[in-house]
C-alpha cells in the first residue's frame, strides 16, 4: 500500500490555514498513519510555527520541505503565499528525512550529512532521493557530486531549488529555508529518501525549441560565458534578438554530449556590454554545443503536458501510480503570468481526478535526463514524478 494525502490552504492566518490542511490530509488518509511528509511553503510565513504544528499533529513523522516561488496541488490548484502539505502512508516503503548545513561552502560535507541522517533510519535498499537545496549563486555540480558519492549508484536524485525569502535579492544573498524534521535552516539541503518497494518514474520537458544554428562555447569564466564560436557571447544572442540584455524568455539550450539532441536550459540573468559576457543561472561548460531557444505560451504548456506523458510512459508496466509530485520553474511562472495555473490543469487532464498532486515552483529544477545516475540542474523546466507501490 502507498498513499499520498494532500492539504492546501491560502488562508492568510497560519492557524486557520493549518486547520484546513490537516482536515484535508486526515480525510484523504482514511485512517492510515502517515510516515513522512513534504512541506511546500511560501517564503513569508512563520516556518518554525508551521513545522511545530505539523509535528504535533503527526507525531514522529519524517518531514522535509522548503520555501517555494509558488505552491500547487490537486486541492486548490496554483497559489502563492500558501501552505501545501503532502503526507505519505505505506506499509512497504520507508521514507526518511535528512538535512545538511553549510551547503555552499562545503557541499560534500552537507550532502553527506543529509544522506547519512536519512539512511541511518532506513533498513531497505534506497530507491529515490528527493532534494530541496539552497542554490543561491553556487554551481550545482558539487552538490550533485556529493549526493552521488553518499548515495552510491542507481538512486535518482530529483527535486528543486528552494526559493529565496526575498525573490528580488541578488544571487548569493538569498534567504531560502530548508526543513527536515524539527530543523528549519538556511544554506542547507533537505532530502526525503525513499527505500524499499517503491514504484516510480519521472519526466523532464521544457516546451522550448531551438532556433538558428548551433554554436560552441569557446571561453567561459566564473561569471558566465565569454565567447561562443570565438566571438563575444552577446553576439550569439544579438544575431537573432538584437542588442541589449538577453531576455529570460529565450534561454540557451545546452546539448548533452555524444551527438544527443536532448538539452537542458540555461536562463540568462545578466550581461556585460563591454566584454560581451552573458551570465546564466547555472554553469554552461566550456566546449558545450548551444543554441538559442524560443517558446510561446502554448508551447510552455505543452512542455508541462509532455513531462507528465513521459512519466506515465515510464511508470512500471502493470502498475498504477498513486501520487504525483511536480517541480516547475519560477521562470515558467513569471512568463505564464496569470495563466500559470494551466500547467497543473494540463497535468490533471492526463492523470484524472483520483491521483493526488502536490508541487512547487523552484529556483532551478533537479533531475536526470538520459541516465539515472547523471543528475542535471535545469532552468525553465517541468519535472514530473509519479509514485506508487511496486
């Protein structure tokens, strides 16, 4: 048995919101005792009071969570400044939480601490690791390297970056929060580790399409891409989009090696008109093949649909998923504006009304692409996860 129950409220009073959340979760649990939960919480609520209330209502629950750029669920759809809680009950799947601090300065130590904490409470083989790290202005690669070293091979790493408490703060000065059991922390990584008889699948899609010829990154710096095809990086954008700041609506496709047409996206966040450097949210490696991308509103929606279609196609044959988690990007939310709730509606159209859904808008999405052990940091992407009993 595997069950996910979801409660979600946008009441401005936290106590009233939690009363609604607990009533909804309890009703959906139908008497089952939850073993773990995930909090998706707005950045301007009292997170200490939120965690204490959840732990009181569900004593001993393994709890993970993070601040978000928007919350979504099958209960009320998309909302901001709200609280969504997904709780899990199972008689065959173990779910254990962990947290590690000082993440940006010591990613190996923080990730090792989080995995060790969660792993120490699990007795079955690890199957899936959901992660909610502080990303800030740091390069995500060392975080993934630390997780992989601690988890070993064969455990997919999926999740999203916690949103800052001040979304307008410069990168590196963010104040996101991460939650694990009783801890409410910053500059940390929170994880929820699934072990045992779990069936799961995931899909990773964007909706963006490449336009124009591809180029090769020929020079980079810690601040971004300096040259593409031996010319200032800004020229690669200016050829198609004119001069000035590259728009976030046109992220750069970075292609995986080996001749693959699969790519991950990098959103431009700043530029230097004197040097031609373009800075991105995430690393663009030297020697990478890149291309400008475009997407209209309907194409972005189709990316959400394709993400869930991929997850459904990959779910173990003969099994029916019991729950869905969604990790979408703050960039998608910004570009979709008042129509952002349509992403969740498209997912619901595919899943029907019987499968509960919970999720968050992230500061960067985390998921493998072609290979489960090769975790990638994504921008402007929808990651869909399906869970059930194997």
